[in-house]
C-alpha cells in the first residue's frame, strides 16, 4: 500500500507484573479500511483498545497517527489525536434521564466549550447538526432510556463522529444488538469507511467480521498471530484464535452409566433452535463455543440462576425444575460461575467460610454452626485439591487465583452432589492448578455427572469425554474426545455443519 | 497434611512503622478514645466513674442500643432500615392505645406492640424484596407511612390515662406490670439495661454463630456469590427486616413503659442515634462491617459522651454536634484508614 496509514502501531507491548498482556504488536489501518480484530478472552484485545483510547499506557512501542508519533497519555489526548472509541457497554455512553439532544451534545459541557448557561435552542440546533451528519433519525426530545439498544448505540456513535474521528474503534459493538440492529450498524460502518474513516472493528462474531472487514488480525496470547485478507473461511479464523493443535488425551474416555440429567427442548435463548442434553453418571460433558455462543445461558438455566427458556429437565429420573439456585443446590446440583471475583469470592472471608457456604445446614445443629465440622470440611478440600496456602483460616484473597478456584470448585464436592456445572473453571488459573482441578473432577465423576463449559476447546478436552459445540446459541455438533481434531472443532465453532457424524 | 505457603502477599515480613501505626489505630483507635474520654470525665468529676452513674449511662442508651442492634442486622444483609425510628413511635402509640383506649392488659399490649413492629418490617420486606425498591428509599417511604399512621390512629394527639375520647374519659390506663419494663429494676439494674444485655447476647450469637447470621453476612459481602451458593437471598433479606422491626418494637415497648404515655413522635430521634451507633461500630476492632460488639460500643460511646458533657455542664444543644463528630471520626476510621486500601 502506498497510502500513508491513518494509524500505525509498531512494537507495542504492555506488561502487567510478570505477564505480558501485549507483546510486540504491530498493525496499520489505511484510510477507509475496516480492520477486524478477533481473539479469545485474555488474548489482549481489551489491552490494545485501552492503549489506543488512552486509558492505559503501553510498556513499549510506538503509535503514529498520519505518520506523526503521538503520546496517548490520557483519553482526551487520544481523542485529540483522532482516535475515537465506542465501548462495548452502550449504557456507559449515554446519560439516562436526559433526552437525545442533550446526549448528542454532551461534549459541549466540557470546560471552555460553552458559556455558563445551557440554552435549549442552541442545544437542539447543535444536536440536529450532529444527528444529520450521522444520518440519525430519532426525535431529539425522546428520553434515551425509552430507545432500543441499537438506537442508543447510534447516538453514542453519532456523538463520537461529531469529533471528526480519523480512526473509529468499535469494541464488540453488536453484543447487545438484535439482528436488524446489526444490519443498520454494518451499513453505518460501511458508509463511514467510504468517507475515508479508518475503522478497527473488534468482535467475537465471525459472520460480521467476514462480511464487513477488509482484513482480519487475530490476537492470541498478546501477539498478532495472523492477518487474513477477506474473504477468509471461519474455521481458519477459529484455528488461528485457538492456536491449532489438539494435544494428546491424558485420560481414558468413558461412556458413563445411568443418566443423571436428561434435558429436552432446551434453548440457550428465546428463538434459538432447541437442543437435548443427557449427562450420565461418571462422564464429563464438555460444552464449547466462542464467546456469546450460549454456554453460560445453558448452564445457568440448569442451575436455576436464570429462568428456563423452554423444555423439560429431569434429574435422576425425577422432574427437576429449579426456581432458584437454592432449589438447584438442594436437589444436588452445583454450579461454579464464570467470574470468580464477582460471583464466588467474598472479600475478607476465610477459606473455611467459603467451603461451607453452600452447605451451612450440614455444619449446624439447631442453627448453630459447628466450627469443628466447618474446619474439617475445609481441611478436606485443602487436602483433596492440594490447595496451597496458609490453611483453612487464611483469607481467600491471600491465595493465588488457581488456589481460590480449587476452593470454589472443591467446596461443592464436600457433601451430596449429583451434577456439577462448571463455567470457564480454568480462567485465570495457572497450568498446575488446572491439572489438579481436572484430575480431581475426573476422579469424582464416577458418581456424578459433570458439565464443563469453556470457550477454549483444549481446556475442555483436558477433562471431557465428549464435547458439545455451540455456535450463536445453537448446537452445531458433538464430538467424542477420542476423535476430536482441531479442524473439526474449529469448523463446528465457526458454525459449520457436522459432517463427521459420530454422536 | 502439608500446607505450603507459596509466598503470596499475605504477610509482608515487616511493615513500616507508619503503616503499623495506622493499622493499630484502625483496630484499636476508637476503644483507646473511649477509654481516654472515660478517664478524662472521671478525673474532671468524681461522681462520673461510679457504679450508680454507670447504670445511669447504660439506662440512657439501652433503647438506642436495642434499636441499633436491629439496624445492625439489617445492615449485615446489605440493607439499611431507616424506618426504625418511626417503628418505635408507632409501637409507643399502639401500646398506649391498647391499654388506655381499649383497656387491655399489659401483656396483650406487648404482644400487639411486637406485631406492630412486624407489620412495619413486613411493609419493608414487601417493598425491598418483592417490589425491588432500593433499601434506603423503601424504608424512607415506610418511615413516612408509619409516622403518619401513628398520627391517624390517635387523631394526632398524645395518648394518656384520663384523656377524653368522644366526650367520655378513656377507660384504661398503663398497667403497673407494663411500666415496670420502663422503670423497674432487678438487683438495682434497670430492666431496660437487662433487656439490652440479653438482646445483645442473642444478636451476637445469631450473627456470629448461626447459619442464618452467616448467610446474612454472605449476602452483605457479595449478594451474587451468596445467591449462586444456593442462599435464598430474598428470604434472608426479609428475615433481616423482621429482626430489625422486632428490635425496634422492643425499643418502642420499653420507651412506652418509661414514658407512661403515648407521646406523638416519641421514637423518631432514635433513628439517627441507632444508625450512628451501628456505624460507629464499624470502626471497632477493625471490623469494617456491621457487628454486634461494635454497635454496643458505639451506643455506649454516645451515652458516655453525653453523660460526661452533661456533668461538665455543657449545654444540651451541643450534644448533637458531639455525636456527629464522633460519627464522622468513626466513618473516616473504617472507610479511609482501612489497611489494604492502598492503590
């Protein structure tokens, strides 16, 4: 390309403590080009966006806009340099309670950009100009919270466009949008590109990336692994994201015994095609799929943490319909949530208290807790799972992520458990702890059924006997762990049909 | 069993002197100040540090402390009961009406008083758990509701023996059994102080040693984590308000017994003092969360300071300011000096 790129990044690195979130990343975007950026969670996408929007500063490397080096030391500098970011969370970008006109003209509130008083007429005139420039057709006096997500997002984008961006960064812009809203967004991005704006389009959805982008950069482990020119096949993208090889199985694949859970007509979300699921005692069922494919939705329904969309469940041959997690736990179903910090850890609490929380009743008589019984349970979890740390009374925060995860998983196996549901149990968990947890789960699976969900099929294959693949809320196939290949999984994860047969 | 310490950041070998001082101040600061204030008042007035005056101080804070125990329980589940003052007022009126207007026995009046407290709690639970209104504003609404209801049922007037109702004198009066709860003593210890001590022990055991208390703290610590561990968050939040309502009702019954009449709005000031006692309690022993010991110390602290200032002939109108200062210092202690609040 002879054109000077609008933005060029070279040798960009970012280190957090001992880990490199980004390592020697280089990319350029030409005027009018839409560059796609994909990668699994933790690949470094967020870090790159944070650097380009001036939220964090890189450890090393250079960023040039129109050939001139820029120092993005805070978000305002980034905006002045022409780098405008629309973040994933739409509602962080609008002020609810204010009307469309006020939201479009928020920038005018910055110091030095207007007088002391806000005039309604001037606001509306300014807002109308911004709306027209962005071809936004919304009543200016409508309260933003009354508008659908897609329109709220268009308002955010319109405001960003009023700053005359050189580069527009869209961070997972479609995660909260309906199919029709996505069409509108894609048309808008195309128009902007035609006007010469460079677009960095970050998404988990392969179909959008394939349709919209001129080139696609794939991040993995903090580095750019491949840059594809479109058209590119979905499975090739998935392979590049995941890093190809499927390692040799380290466990013996089992068939399982009596069904523990039988689910028919389940849906990950309203409107998705129904799927059936049977989990047998002694088997570990893996569920994999890219982010947003419906894994969490599926598991949370089985645990009563979100309402069942449709279908019927039975547990050990009896109808099972949990109203809430309490009912599920009482029926012998256990769930380890995706976000350990937010969904499992109680800051300041001891390991012992974390272990006994789901089964306080077992550790109390007439309501009074027995410290001895609690400590014994905590010590068992520590011993069985090899939790490294100062013991049952240690504060959970003093443990490493992997050891915290051992506690959060292990506590459910203390006591009656029929079905163990694990959502991304290996996230933020070091390799050693990962292997420990996987081994214990396989050992205990003799008596119970286990479902383990992860967007990394290799993690799933480390423990599972068979793997169900989801794409965009729908089951695209099922593979036995014994004959899973990277190619096959990538095809299914990208939404391809299952030609391999073998259920 | 081998437990290997993997050198994670739990115990740094030696904290700098300044940091250690801050930690000590955070844990023991408030207790040190309480002792210092007590010593100061004792030195200034010889009548301060006596057994009789101790009982006076305890009696003066007994009702505040009981109401504050309820507020503490509501706070453990992440709630905040602003309706306790109105609850106390409402129970005062209800018990007065029961005995004076309807000529019922003292025991019946106590039963009705407790039910009235539960009614307030029920409205709170309905608003917070079922309707999903945020705690602070839901209980604010309940506060207004029951302040108003107390006025309606008494036509806006105080209730006392011999008052006229529809041209005729009221048939009943406070029974002596009922007033014993306000002014009686057992071995020279006032009854409200005994009730306070009993309830404090019960509340302590409830929050620290029962599974219900553990569940309430879990909800206050991370409601999402508690829910996913199988705890029925809604039920426990309702339970917390029920306990808070009952404590306020006990406070109302004791206040009614002490006053011997139903004064309009008699319980309203107890809200601020009870909340202050519970919040001061955050700073005791570095708990940084609602706790029974802290609440008791907080109530005692308020009582000691007011009693001592009164003995030093400080004008009564300085009391609110002093309580406010005490509260602010405690809040800074627990929210700002927290070890580990380093960025």
